[in-house]
């Protein structure tokens, strides 16, 4: 049964509407009153002047109904049999004219310009990430990077939080609306749950390092596309290499798949040790449930608690924790 809309909109109704619009990616109002662009287009089309129609010959004098010229028309065009002499020559392009100048190569996109995601953008990301020698330089490279269209809609670059010298590094998928507003990863409801989970094993944000595979919020909190993930992957790979943690924790299947190439779901991956190769050394990696998933599925917290107990054993110095 469909519930009819309320007769009077209360303050709570307006808050719910604003929350929906914010979740859908709306971040600004262009006018106080809505404009029906479809009706406006129809009105503009009716007001547009129609081109004057020329005289139309009767059907029997126009030759073929699909527009072929009749014999008199052909004769008029050729100048034969009409008594009007030769028609003026047509200005056709010369076949010996110099070829057109080659098109200039496309320049790099400037601020506010969208790009077509492809191999060129991925190659540009690899070169930019490789050029960064420190985390500060990597953050500056990301801020200046124009190869990912997400930076056109995001409010801020969500780079990292925590201690770069920590032994544990957590990697999520992408920031949400609250992270986009503050520029800090995991500060919303899922971030508060992550803080409580860290506190349960004696850790906090000063003893871990937190980042995301994609540092810009996708519009409406949608899932990043494979192209967007592929473009951003060189930056998070370089970030992991610069932090060089002892243990890497993937928060959710998306980050684990993006960085290890795994194909299993999170139910099969969680609690199972993997290896992440930075090119210089191999780092032990563990996948667990994303805090946002735990908020939707509270019964899975018991399994995430097992994973965090395993991490506590690693922090305590046990190199062979129980899996």
C-alpha cells in the first residue's frame, strides 16, 4: 500500500528531503523556483520563426516523388535546350590544393575540464605517482592531477589520516559525503565505528594510517567505476610504498580486489592472510568487513571482531597469529 504524502510538511520532512538530495549528489541550488526545461524548450520551439517555404510545383511536374530532377530542370542546369546560354561555373575545390594543416595534438586538460578515461589517463597517473618521493609530494601530485573526472564534482581531496610511521595501514574504497566535506577519511558513521573497533584492541588514529583507493567522492556516493579505480590505483600503490607498513588491512572487498587482483567475495577473503607486493618487498595483508557494511549487517560484527583480535596479536609482536 502506497502511503499518501503528508498534508503539511514538517521540519523533519524537510530534513529528510535535504538528506536525500545530499545523498543524490546535489550540492547547490541554481534558483529559488524550479524551472520546467521541457516546457520551456517547447515554448522556444513554437516562438522560433519558420523558414519561408518556396513555391511548390504540382505533383505531376516534379518528376520522381523522391526529388529527382525532370528533364527541363536537367536541361536548365546543363545549359542545353533552354536558350539561356551556359550557366556560371561552380566553385568546386581544387584537386591540387595544398592539404589541410595537421591537427595540433590535444593539450592537457585544464582545471574544470572533463577528460575521457582511458589508457592515457592511467599512464599519466603512473608517471605522476612515480615522481613523488614523499607523501607530501604525492598529495600535491593528486591535487594537481586532472586525469580523473571525480575531482570535478568532489569538494575536497581526501588523502589520508593517522600516523605515516604506523605499522598498520587501513585502506578503504572511496570517501563519502562527510569525508568529502572535511577532507579526512572515515569521519562519518562508519568512521566512528572504526574508531570504536580500534579502541577495542588498544589502538587509535595516532597508531594507524588510513587512506582510500579513490581519494575523491563519487557523486551520490555511487561505486567508483573500474576506469576511475584504475586511474587512481597508481597513487594508492605509491602511498602504500611510501608508508611501508608491516600489515595492510583492506576494509571491504573493493580495496582488496583493486590492490591484489583477488576475485573472491569478502566473505571468502576476510580473515585470510594475503601478500601485497610493493615491488620492493611483500607486505602481509588482511581483508575484513567495511564498517559501513557492519552498520547494515550488525550480525557480522562478530567476524570482524575476530579479524581485529588477529591484528592485536600482530601489534603485540606475535608473528604467527591464529587465523
